[in-house]
C-alpha cells in the first residue's frame, strides 16, 4: 500500500479549504495558527506541489487543492461513518447536527420527543458551533442554518420565509421615550444578529429611510440574548417574527407593526448530497420536513 500523509495534515487542509481562513480553521481544530500552517505545508511537501495560492496574509485554494478536496471528501466521510458504526455497535443511528440556539429551543426541541417515539434508535449530537456549513462532512452530518442562500453544491431544504420585526420593551412607546416614528430610531441602539446583518437595511428600505443611522449598532451571536437585551432596554432588536411570537414575552412588543418587511434570510436544512445516503440523515430530514417546524 502506498504510504499516506498524516491524517492530521489532511484534516488541517480540509478545514482551511472549507472555511477559507487559516485562523478560523485553527480555532475549529483548537490549534495555533502557526501549528495549523505547518500541517498544511507538510501535506504540500508530501504531495510535491502547492494546494493554496498565498496572497498577502490569506490562503486561496488553487485548482490542485480543489481537486484533492473533491476527491478525498467522500473517503473522509466514509471513514467517519465507519468509526461511528463500530463505536455504536450497530445498534444506534447517530446524527451530528448543528443548529442555532434560539431555533433549537423555540422550534426544534418541542418536537424532538415525537421524533424519539417514532425512531428510538436515532440519537442526535447537537452543536451550536459557528461555520456549520463549512464543517459539513467534517464533524457534522447536517445543519439548520440562517442564510440568504446556500451553495448549490449542497443539498438544502428551505424551512420558512419570515418577516423582519423591530422588537423593543413596551416602555419605548411611552411619550418620554420619543419613539413615535421610525426616524426616532436615530436616538436608539439597534441590536443585530451576526447572521442577519442586512435585516435592518431591508427594514430601512421598506420604511423609506435608507440613510437612517441609529445611535449605535450592537452585534450579538445569540437570539435569546438579543430578546433579553431588548427587554432590559438595551436597544431595539431586529429579528424574525417567529422568534418574537414564540418568545411570548410580556415585556416586549413589536414596534411599528404597520410596516411589513420580508426578511432576506431564511432557515435551511443543509447537508452534503452524499450525506443523504445515510439513514440517520434521511430519517431526520424526512421528519423535519414533514413536521412543518
């Protein structure tokens, strides 16, 4: 058998190729950036040609690197599945799923009991990790993500199409708070989720104030924290209607309800096409679509 490069070098190469960033890949693998770079360089020495084009501080995968990634991805997926099968003894089906925390608590977890009753052999490892799409096939089987669109090379099923709401504490509508019209947002802080950075722009366009500048914009990576921050008066949250409705928080209200704004973002179930060949992914996908979550 031909000698193979170290698995750690292949793992480093795949992470950099999929994430497009040495720093992000190093964080995923819990390595320092220099250590990860050394692993990629070791693979390039083994192969005898570069796999990335070096541009200043960035790495951009080249044609040889893309060809290698496409060729080894199925083998790595198969290896991961084989290890999973031997660890479970063949008695369980296991799905490695990434999902955003607020979607999980509000829309997914209330229905998982029904899934367990129907498929007791299916067990789900759940992560709330960033870069979920880039990790598909490498530590993750599938993900539920919020995005404008999905890479056509992936399998994707749209789960909803929502509206953008501006959400604040009820006291904001009192005369002393001076929030009588959208223009008054210039005196308030806007709370934005990092995965919905264009949502406020869409809302401003809809109300005819594209140049409106709020007092400040605070960025969050947790929808639950955004709701709590809005309830505590820390700002006005820009979120999906479903999250406001599911929260059912008596401290909060929808601001300017006469304005209807379609969100540029949607929730998708995504996986690599090959993953649909595994029974765990198919069972979960079919249930998720049928359950109308």
